[in-house]
């Protein structure tokens, strides 16, 4: 059975990339290039809870199992009422596709349809809210609100400015700045991103019909998925710190300039464990020394943890978890 392989960003907030192998009846998904979750499209009126890391993502409902090169296939529990033979056939076909294609990651991105929150004054792209792989998947979200994310709220710290009180985090500051810039009645628009980076305006939300069909230059779409240029220097510096913190995930994007990728690699070096976890999904590496150094550091750290050695003589960023 022929398989189709592609990548898709995980949004809102941006928290990485899914690499997907699909046979049309089943999908295999990985977010690190090592561990794969195998799903069968549920046509049997059964339901199975999705793992936490794939919540809020549209996925087939029946989990067939997990697979990795090291551990092989681990089947998920199957209820007696399931159509076992048909599930087994689909699962084996999917597993065969994984064996054939998993080594070719990262796959090309297919989510060319992008929903952008717009600047309240210029009506230009401000922050990416969603992306889909086909025009049929275009939708209108319940709220036009950009999120820095739960992980950002827990781990991101900047020295540029401090929250007003202990109940606020630096993630809250980021959210407030972006959503305030979008305005009290935020607008958004879907764009189809062409191979040359230009965006063709499609469906609109809270926007005049005249914006449908507009063509925007690639330079108007923030490459780091959120605007970095702000009137206030401290606000710009806060977002620079955020991009630096987000660098291990951003390196999975395939449209970065070499200079941008090099800067992100230097920033990601401070988050060794995350780089080690995600490096297989980096489509390109400019400075291999930074990435290799991070992986060596990660190996030492994991070895120290396994041996119970708490006296590591290395500097690690506070947000590297």
C-alpha cells in the first residue's frame, strides 16, 4: 500500500512539528523522530483516549501501538469488541510503511494554509494561530487569541522586564503584548503560502471582503511565527529572549535563512536536552559544533542523573528541563 509522508506544525501555541506517515487508513506520528505513535482510522464506532502530547490535534481515534527502532512495536490494549482482523491488517500495513519511510525524516511540510492573527492597525500578519494541509480543513476558531503556551509560562524567564505581580509570568506579558496589538476586535485571515513564500489571502475573520485575494510578500510574514519588531525596545528585547528560548523547536522549520538558523543553533546550545531530543527533525544544520556540543552535554547530564551524581560542573540555563 502506498504511503504519503509529510510534516505539520503543532499550533497554537507553536510547540514543535509532527512528522506523519499515512496509508490513507492509518497514521504514524512522531514528534522526535524516534518514537512513533500508530493510529488506525476509527470506522468501528469505538473510541480510545489520545495521549497527552497529541491532545488538541485532530487524530484518528484508535491507537494501534507505539514503535521505535530500539523497542520495536508495542501494541496498545485492544477491546474484545474491536474488529481485530481488519485492525491488524491496517496496523501491519502501517508498520511496514514506517519501516520503509521513518529513516527519511524530516518530511516536507504540507501545512501550506496558514491562519494569521493580524496587526490591528496595518492588517498585516502578526502571529500564526493555525495551519492545515488542505483548503477543506480551513476553519474559524472560537477565539482569536495568541498563546505563548503552558510550558512557556512555567519555564521562560527574561531579564528584560518583570511581571507586575507574582501571579503573572513572562508568558503572560508576551500574550498581553501580542493580543493588545491585535486590537479589541481582533481580525485574522487564512493565507495559502506559495513555494516562493508569497501568501494569497483566503478566508477572513472580522475583516472587510476587500482583503480576500490580496497577495502579501514573504517579508510580511514573521519567520519566527510571531512579530519581533516592536516600538518599545524592551518589548522587542522580550520577544528576542522568547525566540531564543523557543529555538530548539524553531530549528525544525524548513524556511529559515542560514543566518537565522545559525543564531538559533547558538541559542539552542543552552538547552542541551531539548536539542538532543529534537535534532533528528532539524532539516539543516549550519554549525554542527553547537549541535554536537549540546548532544554531548545531554549525554553527560543523562548519565549523571542515571548514576545519581548531583555534582555536575556545567552551566545550564534555568529553563533547560
